[in-house]
């Protein structure tokens, strides 16, 4: 296997990550049953700091000792370990880890020690830094986070990097894709869980008239509806659209749009109805779609299926998109990685752990498997 090297790996700062846990998945009401990483019950930050210090002291590095600590502590607990390490030894834990580790193992360990909001902001910054833009990272983060998460990411991006996220998006993207991402980074989607069925019917009619029902496409109508309506409301709209057009909205997006804006709009649609395998830029094997439509429709929420698909294609074929693999495993480990694993197995007839084990190696593989709960 050829391991792909990614630009983002080389952009990890040697500075200590800020303590910026303004938004943390631990603070939300996620069931512990959907997380693969739980807070350690008998947690002692100073004891863990001592273990890490011994693992890095002297000749060689005890990677297994590091794995045993970081894979079994919540992000909030890792922040406390980082603070205890500096208090006890007058040294920066992140700098010490960087000096002892390298490659994908280093990227994974450092990602685990980043506060969640900072990691998202850091990922967005690196996606737009330097030559070229990693559009799929922008789509993955901005089209899947909640309003609260996005608002905290925007503030963190400004405070830590001294930059305005919206301005960076405008300078690095263009056209309808730019407008979609700017809409997403406002963090202002309606989050009312009640459904207005009359509005769903009206929106379905507007979308049809803006796309299938006219020559050309009124992209602004798609953007307005898909970027502002609540996910339950959009689900009702998509159902109304299917009845009206005899075609699901995801297929219509594929017919009316292309490129990154198509990917972004499809991501929103996939979050709604769990059509994770209907084709498009994030799923390049449309022949598989018809066989798995029934499975996709059975899923109540598509966020786990969307991430399952992203994980699958990060490892499928020659080479590995390690940055995507690391980012998703780390960011979802305290949110819904158990659900992602379950849907992954149903979609691809193999477990996430099996695919990680066959596509990675060494301590990097051990730590990934520990995080996913294998």
C-alpha cells in the first residue's frame, strides 16, 4: 500500500494548541452509547502526565503507553493532561510529542489533543492555506456541523488565526459553491424540529420550478431553501419533491449542478434522507446505488452514513487519504462513531475496523483501532 502524504500534515504548528473548549461534543446531550471514547471513570491528569513523560523520556519512545492513555480519555480530559504536564515539568506536551513522533502517527496524536472547535477551525484553515483548496474538507465540516458548532468555529478561526472565515471562503472559492459555503458559515439554519407540511409542499414546488421545470437552473432558490430550512423540514420537502417530480431531489441536484456546489448540496441532502450511495462526486460507483437504496432509506439520519461513506473512500483503492481518515475518526469518536461503524458494516459488508487494519500499519493502526473500539 502506498501511503498518501498530505499537505495538512506538514502545516501542524509546533506551538501548543490553545485551550479552546468553548464548544465540545462532551457538553452536548449525546448518548454515551454512540461514542467510542468515554471519559475515564477514575481520571487523574497528573498520573497520566507522568505516564506520558516516562513514555518519551530516555532512548526510544513507548508508543503503546501513549496509545493506552490518549485512546481512553475524552478530549476534555486530554486538555487537563496537557495542562498538568506543563505544570509538573515546565514543558509543552505537544512539542514533546512532536519531537518523539512522525508521519501519520504524529498527525493522529496531535489531532486528539486539539480541542474540537480548534481542530475544525484548523482543518478549515489548512484546507485553504497555500496553493489550491481542499474543497471536500470545507464541504465535510461546514455542511455537517450544527449552528452552535459553526458559530464557535467562526469565532475560534478569528481568535486563533486572526482571520475572517467568510472572507477566506470568498477568496478561495467562487460562484454558487462560494455562496453555499458562505450561507453555511453563518450558522443560522432554522433548528425548529416541527414540520410545516404546507411550506414543504411550497418549497418542493419552488425547487422543481427552479430546476427540472425550467430551462437552466435558478441556483439561488436551491441555496436559499437547502441552507436555511431545518433538517426535519427539508426531509418533508424532499418527500414532497419526490411525489411531485417522480424523482428524488438528490438526483435532480445531480442533473442541475456540477462540481463542488453539487457536492455541497448533495451533502445536505444526504444528511436528510441517508441516500449515502446515490452517486455523485463523493460516491463514484453509481452501479452500486440501486442495490442499496432500500438500506439507505431505512436510515433515520444521514450524518453517520455520510461519514461512513467518506471513511470508505478515504481507504478504497490505491493509497490512503490519511488526513480524512484521521479527521473523521477523531471528530466523531465522542459523537456518533458507534453509529457510523454500524452503518459502515451494513453499507460495505465489512467492518470499519477490518478496513482500517488492512489499510494502515504499526502504531498508527493500533491507535486508530483503539479509537474505533476494535
